[in-house]
């Protein structure tokens, strides 16, 4: 009987790629790169850039740099069923390698599609208990970066299995950073990108990895996944590419806050001048596990606060980069204190297939207004169209200091028609 990783290789290699798949991959690549460029102009971004400049920028160091930068602003993509941010791991690894190998166009996008597929399928199999301690992007990401790199390197099936084995043994990344708002989350994305590159590069040279890295007695599932669901790894082989089932984040904060924001923005238009007496947020367990944060003391904590995000959406009618700074945290303290999040159906049992929330606001005249989202804006069921994707990329690129971002946007999207890799300002 072949191993799970060998089965994963067979599944991915058998999937056809359509023109629409290549176009989608270009859009997701654009989203990741725009995030990376905007991430430079932050404190952790400055530290990463300083670290990168201290020594020659090898391929692995570039992947770590790009991965870390992509994940800083909390507005990169998210695959719900695996709770993995694949773009911040797969795209940096593939980009760093493709640049050195002079590979572009559809070959690069094909590798990114396959990398998304690998890390998302592993993520769907880890089970919900894994996420309580382990950061899925960090632990499952190396499988995706390794697969993308292996595809670009032209590895055969045994080499691919070796690459995935060596990727899995590097899996790491703990949620403890949330307690103090530490910068480790960005390191998670960067290390996952770098680890996959190393795994594929070594596999090309004959460096073996365990074929049973997932299901073995001392493998990933046994070590870190108390309720793993191995059957999910290879389920629905004919489903659309997992990249096509990945969500795009329109707001720069934790994705678990987005259904709440989406519902609250609907209510903001109905408030008028009436005062708010209480705010009830009903959602799913993971949202509270990660984002029940009534008194955020930093910009980062505010991005992981259901209470703060619903307050910003209700009072300001928008959520953007300015919604989380010290001024906003002070200005919104009174309405934030009125928010009470709780686990409730149907959202609890629908997760992770659906990430939903209900916001109910009681007003000073006794009226109550309610809005509900089964799927947040940006989910595959409620997606951003091409124009909205361009708009989001433009917002990020202007945040990065590019006054005219259209040339870079057009260059990335042209790769769907086999165009060359465009240069990344400030990261070349």
C-alpha cells in the first residue's frame, strides 16, 4: 500500500488545469505580492528587511523574507476548510525559485496551484484540535512550498515524496505568540516558505524523506493532531483546485473577524443617530478561541479582537488600516465595551466549511437590528470579482508607496498568458 504522501502526489498530478485556473492563480499571486510589498512599511517588515540585508540574499532567505512580509498586514488569503493562509507560504517560495531559474508565466502559476493544493489538503486532514495549539499555516505550509518548488524543479514522484517527507518533519509554529502580540506569526510564514524550498532542493539531490511522514507512528498526525482525519487528505479528488476554494480578505485583520465585520457594516447604515446599548456577536468556537479580546492594547491585538472589529464597523462604517491604531483603539473604547461574543448555532457546527456570524444591536429606543452572514465577503460563495481584486491590490500597493500600481498589477496578471515575471519594487 502506498503512503498518503504518494497518494497526494498522484491526486495532484492527475488534476487538469484550465485557463480559468491559471487566471485565478495569477490573481492570488498578485494578492500575495501586493501584501508583501505593503508589509515592508511596518515595524516587523523593517526588521525583516534589515535581517535580509545583513547577508547575501540566498533563495531560502528571500523566500523567508517574502513569506514574512506577506503575512504582516493580516489581509492575505485564507483557505477556510484547512485554516491555512496558503499564499504567504506558497507564492514566496515559488517566486524566489522561479526568479533564479528564469521560470515564469504558466509554469510558475502551475506550481502555485499545486502548492496550494498540497498544503490545503494536509490542513483539511489535521483535525480541529491541532489548531488550538498549532498555527496551521506554519505546520501545513511547508508541504505546499515544497510541492511548488518540486514542480518548478521538475522532480519525479519518488523525489516529490522525499520532498514532502522532509517538509513535514520541519513543521512547527505555536499560537503562544498571541499572548503578547509577538511577531512570531510572520516568522511562521517565512519559515514555512523556506522549509519547503530546502526540502525540494535536497530531494533533487537524492536526500530522502519519510514517505509516511503523515500517518507514521512517529509522524505528523500522531505527534500534533489528536483528532486527525486522514481520509480528508485525498477526498473529493475531482473537486476544483483548492486555490479556487480559498478566500480573499478585504479587511486587514484576522479572517475570523470578517463575518462579524461584514454583518456589522450592513447594520452601520441603519443606525442613524441612535445610541447603541448592547452588541451581541454570535459565531463559531475558533473565532472566540483566537479573537475574544475585549481590551486590545496594540494594533496587532486589535486585529485579533472581535469586539474592536465590530465596534469599528458599526461606528465608522468601514474597516481599514487606520481602524487599529492607538487613536482608533481609544476612540472606539466605549462602543467596544458593549460587544459580547458567544458561540452559537448554526455557526458552530457549520465551521470550518462555513465561517459565519450574526450581529444583533440593541438601540436606546428599545429596537433591535440584526444582520447575519453564513459566508463573509471574499469567500468563494461571495467572492471579490476581478475589479475588486485589482482595487484591493491597488490599495496595498499604494500603501507600499507605489503611486501608479497598474503596471505591476498588469504584469502579474499577464503571467496567466505566459507573461514574464515583473520586477517587485524594493524587493529585487
